[in-house]
C-alpha cells in the first residue's frame, strides 16, 4: 500500500466551484473520487491519498473528478 501524502506536498487548499474534495450539495458533480465521506459530518471526511481530516470544500493536486451516476 502506498503511503498517503502530506497536505503541504499536494497544495491542499481552498477548492474551486467545479473541483473540490467532497460533495457540498445535492446533485453536486464537482467532487473528487478519492474523498471518503464521514456519515456524521457533511463537511469533513477523509481521503484515499492524503493524510488527515479533509474538508469537502477544499482541493489538492491529486484531485480527480468522481464518476457520478
């Protein structure tokens, strides 16, 4: 298993309207496939590639658009 990156190394920072870590509203299609939602929090979750708590409205260089149904 690959070690997760530090936030500083991937420019974890404020997201953009069409590219952010996690879903922010119903029907949102601009989030990342690596985001791991926290069922108890709609704002914070985790990431498959980046260490630590991840805010849904942020972004990083590992961002990849999630495939939505």
